[in-house]
C-alpha cells in the first residue's frame, strides 16, 4: 500500500475518532481502493437537491403596473409580488355596486308597498280623471241630442265622442293604478325583484374578486427563480410572471440498489452532506415500490446498470443554503438504526 494512501487513512481515522465525519465513512475513491468493508457502518447514497417549482400567473388579463420582487428574492406566503393596472376593474366594481343598490331599492319598494303620499297622489289623479270623464260625457251627450236636429255637425259629434272615450280610458287607468297601490305588489313581482338582487350581488362579488386578482400573491414561502415578464407588458390569464422555487420542504432525490433496500425504511434519520462538507439532518420520506435502472445522472460506485429504487429524503435547511440541483451525499446507518 503506498505511503500516501496510508497517510490518508491515518488522517481520516483521526477525523472519525474526533467526530468530524461519521464512523466508518470514507470517500468513494478510498473505499474503492481499500474494499467495501471499510464503509460497513454507513450506507452512502448519491443524489441531488430538488425543489418544487410553481409558475405564478394572474387570473385576470391586463397590463403589468408593478413588479415587486426580482430573481433571487425570498418571499413569504401571501406577499404581493406583482400588480396589474386596475382602473378598468374599479369601474366595473362601481357599476356593480350601483346596480345592486337600484335592485335593492326596487325590492324594498315592493315589499313595503306604496307610501301614503303615493296613494294620495293616485287618489288625486283618479279624482281628476273622474272630473274629466264627467265633462267629456256631458259634452258627448249634448252633441248626441243635437246631431239629429242638425244643430251640430257630424265632426263635432265625432270629436265629442272621441274625447269621451279618451277620458273613460284615463279614468279606468287611474282606478287601476290606485287599486294596485292599495293592494301592494304581487308575490311574483317580489320574487322577480329578489332574483334581480341576488344576480346583482353575485355580479358585485365577481367584480370584487376580479379587482382583488389584479394583485399577484406568493402562494407559499419560496425563492424567486426566474422573472419572466416586465412592467408595461400585457398578459393573458395564466401567462407566467415568475417561477417560484418552494424552499419548504427541500428534498433529495437519490437511489438505493436492491441489496441495500432492506436497510432503508421510511422515517429513518440520515445525514445529508454537500461537496463543501456542510451537513444537514434529514429523514427518508418516500421509497418507490418500483425498480428502475440507475439514471445516467446519478454518480455511484456501483455498476450503473443495476436495478435501483428511488428515494426521497426530506432535509432540514433553515438557513436556505441548499440550491436546486446541488449534488449531495446521503449517509444512512447501514444497519437501519
């Protein structure tokens, strides 16, 4: 065994005794040189950091007025990240409010009946119509008596009769109006007015929702990965504005071969280590029930064509130091402790 290898072994053994690295863990190149038995205490798995990504988009179309965050910014759930011009949506809200107020006023009028002043006015209209009819009736009867005597022309008679008929129609209309006021609104009219109020209320709520949707909020805590659009651009519904990486939870995608699968169980505590030597506590969150060939992107010391099982390792990263795609090593107790 070369002197350099012996020296490396001595150093690593010293670090292990001092608690700097897990007992039994050795780098892959040295373990391969000395044999697999040197890592019997720990199971070493290679993987990459993965974070779920969300594309943030508006639910209404419009022109971008403001962008509050940029790439690399951390955001909290509910934090505004962008806003559309909202004058159009405010106008629609005011129109919906006015329509609702008018519908409510009409319904109130139908439910409460006519005011005393309205009934008095209808009675006065009826009295005036009655007087006009009486006068028109008298003139028509006079023309009717004089027509056979040729004391009045046929035209005068016809005009008197037409005036009498108009006065009678106006009298009947005034009588019906007063009767309607005194009887109150029909059940069908009230039901129709109630439906109109409900429709206006729904339209108002929709206008309020659309105005609220001019603000784009972060759905959860995360890191702005990409900024896709700029201020002044017109966007349609669903067109992404940002890409957000969800930093909680952070997880590792890694693989274990069939021989070591029995050593892994859900909930097992593991250690995740970066190439820079930083370590993070983690646990096994998911073990795939389906075998697959080792992905080409996974670097292992085993034969790459082995059948393996995908693992998901949940990592605690309170300082947000891990990054999407970062290669890491997962260290698990080989005996499933």
